[in-house]
């Protein structure tokens, strides 16, 4: 509707310009020679020769400007606005020359101005002004039309383009803002509904994947505890068994339990590989829960620990159990010795020192132990994915704690600092 109105405006301005130009051309006419008035002027001049002045022509009907000169060419009189300079210019301008006589002798001439060129020049000037005005109005209307097209058509398309780029990049939180009166109303609204549906679908997918990963991680952890108990009991039975047949069956039980443990560990690590999707629920807990967590991995009474100071700590119990499992399992796997745990309260933290008595690692490897997938040089022949310490550091730091490793002369130590409530 608005586009049609603008087109009509342009046509109206253009038509008005053409019409005004034609009116200007038709209104400009070359004045015809008034022979009677000219004859009266000639008679009057001849009658009053020698006394010609403004009073002489007060009642003259001659509309055209004229000039009176004597025989020598001297100007005797000329009407106001006359542009006579000399005879040559008058001849070039095609002025009319009429002889003035006294006693049948030519005493001068009356030169009637031919103002046809002046009229033509005036007409040209008026046409130029009219055309300039028309072009100016057309330019203004055209600019308005271009601005209108830009705002109503081009700008919405640019917004659609930016919206599509955001959708492709996954920025589904940015809505498609459009004016209510735009030409693409339902069209753009459908795009925005599509964005909302994509965002909702992505959120549902995210929640579903996160739930699956957390379920797998929890089940993996829960399965590892009874499997570890089976392995520990099998080891005790192997120490006590005398019969070869019993020893064979117990070895089978132990090897299958080890196989299950490895499979569950791989599944657990694969699930935790995308840690950013796992939530921690940090709460205030008594430090006594740490002793329960340690006992859960105290296979064969290989862990010796002092009483942990009574205090309230900030932890996620499930994640803290995973951290302790990872650290002590590494000690069992790589050091192959008993484990000693000491604890103290220091500057707002409960510090746990988990110490084994193996060969440790080289000093150059210490900064790399918490890197994802990194495994030290002492892992030859031992299964693992290089995620244990990486996962442990992630959990500890998200519980506002700290973790580090160091070598001792008689072994290796992992230091955990757990935030006090």
C-alpha cells in the first residue's frame, strides 16, 4: 500500500513538472508589431523634433522599448529599460529602424527594440528553474522511497541473515526482533518459533545426555566397590587356600573380578571425559565421612591413617569418594606398597597427605600429572586412561579445594586441601 502511494507521488510530481513546463512555453509569446502605435510615435517625434523628452511620449501606446538617435548617431531619447548601445548591435539584434524626416530630409532614426531574445532567455531561465525544482522534488521523493525500502525490506532481510548466522553458530538465546508492521510478519514469527523449538530441543537433549552420563558414572562407581571387595576377599582366600583345585577357582574369580573392574573403569572414565556436563552438589559434611571413604578402598588393610581432626568441611560426598578412589587406586597400581594417610587443619583447610612408598615420578613429570590423558613413564604394562588425576583436580577445585603432588625420599605424596565450612 505504501509502495503504491510512493509510486503515485512520483508520477504526480513528474506530471506536474511536465505540465508547468508546457504552460511556461505556451505563455511566452513574441509581441506583435503595433503599426498604429509605431506610426503615432514617428509622427510625434517628427512634430516635436528638437524638443523630444519623456513628456512627449507620456500617452504613447507603444509597448516595445525604442530609442531615438539623430543623423550622427547620437542618442536623443530612449525608453527606460532599453539596451541600445550602437547601430551595429541593434542590427545584430534585428531591431526595427524607421527614418525620421524633417522637410523631406532624414534627420534621425527611431530604433524599436526586438526583445524576442530576451523573452527566449527568460523562458529558458524559467524552464531551468522549473526542471530543477521538479528534479529536486523527484530526488527527495526517491530518497524517501529508498529509505523506506531499506527500512521495510532490506533491514528485515539483514536481520534474518544475522539471525540465521546466530542459529548456525548455536546462539539460540538471541531472538529475532521485528517491528509489528513489517511485511514478513508471520514469516519472521515462524523463524523465531523455530529458534525457540531448537533451543528447547537442544536443552532436552542436553538434560538427557547429562542424566545418562551421571547415571553411568554413579553406577560405575557403585559397581567398583563390590568388585573391589570381591578382589580383596579373593586375595585373602589365595593366601589361605592349600588345595590346588580351590586355588584355581579362586584365581578364576579374581581374574574375572579384575576384568570387570577394568571394564567398569573404562566406562567410568569415558563417561567423565566431558566433565563440564557433571554437576557437583557441595554441602557441609563432617570430616568423619572421609574415614568411611578411606575404608571403602582399604583393601587388605593396606592403608594406615591417623584419626582425622573433627571439623565441618565443604564437599560433594559422591565426587570426593571418586577422588579418593582415584588417588589410592593409583598408589596400589603404580607403587604396589602400603599407603599412609596423615591429616591436619591449616589456614581454613583440612589437609590430607596420601603417601605411598614407591619410586615416585621424575621432577619433570610432576607439572604434567594433572593434564588430561597424560600418563607417566612408570605405566608400562599397567592399564589406564590418564584421566584419574585430571578428574580429581577438577572435582577438588570445584569444591573450592586444592590438590598437588610431590616426591619424597621414600615415596610419593598427593596433598589435598579441603575447604572448611
